[in-house]
C-alpha cells in the first residue's frame, strides 16, 4: 500500500540534462557579461566626470580620458548584446511571430536563430582579423597600448552573444511581444 502511494519520477533524459546545464552556463556567462557591461558604463561615467574636473577645475586636460570613454562604451555595447539577445530584445519579426500559427512560430524562431548566429560568427571572424591587424596601431592618447584591445570587443561580444541566442532559442523569452500594441 505504501509503495503504491509513492510517485516514481522518470529519469531525466540526456537531452534535458544537457539543455539544463547549457542554460545554467549561459545564464552565468550572460550575467557576467552584463555585469562587465555595467562596469564599463560606470567607468565611462567616472572618466567623463574626471575629464570635466581635470579640464575646467584643474585646468590640466587629460587627453586619454576621451579615448578611454569611447573604448569603454564600445565594450559596454558588445558586452551588453548577449543579455539583449537572451531577453529577446533585439530587432525581431514581431508581426510574423504574432500572426503565425504555433507550428510555424518554431520554424521562424529556428530560422531567425540560425541567421543571427551566422551573422555573429561573421562578425567574430572579421572582428578577430581586424583586432589582429590593429596590433600594430597604437591608441592616440595611450601610445603604449595597441588598438587590438579596442577591436577585441567585436569577437568577444559576438561569441558571448551566440550563447545568448542559443539560450533564447532553448528557453524563449519574448517580453516585447507581451507588451506590444
């Protein structure tokens, strides 16, 4: 009698375990990238305040701050893209998604995910090539550093965004569709 009342759960399949593990890894990776993007915004704001203070109060302009603000904003954008993809907040085909029958919605999501990943792979590939070519170019105002570090934002952000795209495909979040008018 007691054995009959116990529920027996089916063992987790390898696919669901793999999916759960990937989503947990992706959540940590995207969260870390998002945290770094926020840090880049704080850095840009702090450097902007320092630049104003140095130029107008101390009357000793710091040329390097403008360059660092620009690069921190570039890194902020590319580190923030994975979170945008993960939340389904990037440009999407909302009307087609809303009007499509449920079976076609998944086909549309597969197509959009594959095309997006292909674009991100291209950006990563050429971004890495561009960063390699930038090794010989120095940053104006920070001559001891090469442009490699600025251009590296393209492949790093693109690779991180691929994880966000796959995460959104496996566990879709379409908040903009819920509030669309």
